[in-house]
């Protein structure tokens, strides 16, 4: 199995975030749910500084937080916001980059 893009991980991350999560625990939980092999879990980004799955989870969390769908109550932790809950409940298929680009906070972040 190939590791999904950060965009494809967004709905999964929002679903996990119903309680406060540590980023490293989210990486493990997502890798387990995807059934990633040890080799896939160990695959690194081109710089070799971090694993591919960790990088993609971190980018998804960053983008979701910048859009106001996740909060970061303390370093290395995240939890879903009221806006994130509403989106996940009412339009779970809308959790993607195209949707984030309609949120003013995210637009400002990308400038």
C-alpha cells in the first residue's frame, strides 16, 4: 500500500481528534489503521529527516489547524474545534484542500 497524501489523511485526522491527541500517537494510530508495513513506516522524505507518514500527518494537521478545524492546545497536541466537528458531521466528503481554500483563515495563511 502506498502512503496516502496529506490531503487524503485530513478526514481521518479530524475523526481522531474528537479527543486531544499527540501528533506522534496519531502517526502510530493512522499507520496501524492503514496496515502499513515496517518498511512503509520507515520510509523517509527525500531529506531523510523524518518519515513520510509523519510528514504527511504533520502537514495535514498544520493545514487543518490553520483553517480553524483543529486547535493546538499545547505543543505536539491537537483536538478538533467546533467548526471541525460541524464539517465532519455535515460534510465529511468536503474535508480536502479545495474546501480549505474557501476558509478565510486558511487563505490568509497561504499568502
